[in-house]
């Protein structure tokens, strides 16, 4: 990634290069968290089985746009490719359209590059990828936003929605992240996403399903393929959702099912959470707010649990391509994270998201090394007796099957069903430059 405007940003932190912190780092237990494991062993087969409901609906020669979003969904490329194969078998001419609002820096090239990071290329999915940031306005919600639709998708004879259904990171409602969202916000590109978010995060629960239904009532939506994932970020189920259930009762039922499958931290209160990697492929908010217990959205109620005093983040995932959205959910980072951020990409995404994006891109305290950032998080967590600090290290908020847990939480681990200690304790290890060692995973 080119340096862009990073040099000037780092210059602001030059005075902090002399800040060095140390703390009595705890020894860590390797802990495995055992979840209910529901797994779809054949995502491609399941996709084609579910699409069989459309036999007789899809006509030969029909041009069908298949949506592909920006999230790191494990089997997204497999599902998209299988959907294209089934549509071709029915005589249709499928193609992929990016459906990701303003992600990818709100540019065609950026969105295609983001899809490539997720394994969706024309070679991999055996279909053309047609991208534009242009939209057509197909309606207006009473007292609410205009209804935008991707200009290329609007020229198709039909649209097939594909997305994962899961709890949203910004709001709570009967429909959260899923098919209605990729229809209303994803296919709305930057202008549509911006228009919906302008009413505030608390109103997403109203406008997302309403805008989706406006689109469904105006163009030929075939329905949706809902992907549900288990706690190990594996596909648990693929379900076809009829148009009348998108943003409705059917999607609500799938959201409840998805919520029952998702992973969470097994502790209600922590002093420090160390997160190795943040990224848009991990969550729309960089870190899943349902996992860390922080929304950081003005006007939206926070979670009851977990309560975490300080969070340090230590890298931006390569698939984020510089979009550090969610960095404001952290309290401490090493300078290295700042070097990985593309402010333009991050700010475009944040401004499009309205009030749900602003606090999440505010920069946390930046210090020279991982060692300094974690020590500072410990020193300011509100626990005077640091020998008993309650600290957990995770790779990212999608991967909660493997935890590194401070000795002070041993009793909690041993008393919690589904947690298993795996081997002897190990130190919090850094290299000669103060960088965390990653071979612990």
C-alpha cells in the first residue's frame, strides 16, 4: 500500500516516540472454547438445492445480477459461483454486482479489488463482474430516504440477493444484517447508503426493511440466499428466502437462529482485551461490537455485556485495504497500525455511515510498540493490583475458539462449561522490537 497521507499523520505522533511503558505482564493460559457446531458440509450443493425453488421462475436468456458484499463470509465465493452455475443450468445469463455501499473507497476499482480479497474474481466464480457507483432513484420512503439502486443491477432482468444473516453491529431490530441490508444499503452504493444512514443508526431498524421492500416492489428480485455461520465462522446453513420474507418474518427467524449460533467471549468483565487484528473482513465495524460489548454510536444503547475497561488493537487485516473503520473502538494501538490506515478509504466509509461511523474512526492513543500499547492498557484499566489483571488475547472477533487468558481467570475458566485449558501457561512474548509474537496461535 502506498504511503498516501500517512507521513503527515505519523508526524503528529512524533513527540510520543519517547513514551515507553512497562507492566507486569501476566502469564497466559491457552484456552479452547467449545461451541455448538452445526455445519453445512456442502455449501455448493446446498446453494443449488435451495435455488431449485426457482425452477420455472428463471427463464432462458434472463440476465440475473447476483449480489456480492464486502464481508469476510467463509464460503461466499463458493455460494456465488454455485448460484451462477445453477442459473446457467436454467438458461439464464448471470453476472456479479458489488453490493457494498461505500466500501472499497467508494470507487469501482476499490470495490472490485475488495471482492478479489474475498476470493470473488471473474476467474473464480466463472461470471463477469460488472461494477458502477452510479444509481437510479426508484422511489421515496414517506418521511425518509430516497430509494437508490445500483444502475447496472437496475438493467438486469432479475436480481438474486446473497448475504450472511447475523446481528448488526450498529443497532438492534427485528431485521439487522442480512438480505434486506444488502438490498437497501449494499445495492444503494454510496448515495443510497449515505441517504439511509443520514437518519441515524437508531433509525436503521426502520429504514433498512422499508427501503428493501420498496426495491422488491419495483424490480424483479428473485429472492435471497441467506448464509448462516456457526461460532467457528463456518457455514451452518444456507436457506432460500422468498421476497415477502426479506425484511420480514422469515428473515427475523433466521436472525434469531444466527444469534443462537454466534460466538461470544465467555467473561462478563475484563480489564484488558488484546486484539491481534481488526478488519472489514472480520466485521463491518472492524471488530464485532456484539463480541466486545461496545457500539460507540451516539443515541444507541450499549450492550449489557461484556464490560471491558481497555482494548488494544495491533494490526489492520490486509483484506481491509487500508480501511481502518472500527479503530475508534480501541483505546490503544502501536504506531504500526497507523501506517496501515488509508484515511481516505476510512473517512469515506465513516461519512457514508453517518453518526454510526464517526466515533469509530477517531484515533486511539498510539504508542511506539505492541509492548507499550498493552502495558499502557494495563496501567490505565482501573485495577491497582496488576498481578491480578483480567486480560484476554484473541486473534480477531471472528475467531473466539482460541483464547489466551491470564492466570487470574483460571478459576472462571475451570468453572465454565465449554472452556478447556490446553497445555501449560506461556508468557506474553515480544520480539526485540517490542512486537507481539504471533506463533502462539
